[in-house]
C-alpha cells in the first residue's frame, strides 16, 4: 500500500516520495523518514546550506487523527506533512 507523502512547508514545499505505508507504525516514524530523505536529497545535490535548514524542520500531520486512517485513503490521495511554519 503506497501513497505519495509530500512536505508542506514554505521552504521545502513539494518534496515528495512514494512511501510504503506499512513500513511505519505512526506519524512520528513517517515524519522522521521524510526528514531524513529530504536531508539525503539535499546533500546529494550539494545544497549544504539547505541541509542545515532541513535539520531544523519539525514535520507533523494535521489531516488525520491516527496513522491507521492512512490505510483507508484513496490511492491517489497525497498525504501532506506540515513543516515548522504552519
């Protein structure tokens, strides 16, 4: 069960990945994974000043009350994780 998870943040809006939902137990794990993937992407593209900003990012969810709700979403649903500025 895969869904697109996208960061909704003033600086990093649009960064997304196709994620296997069953690989995570809760939103904290999913948020940590997305933050690490963003940092990895920025490092690989030599955007080192952006890496420092990404490390400060505090991702969280506003859409769903619990992680299990994600399993009932339509396969075309984009799951947004808000950044520090929302």
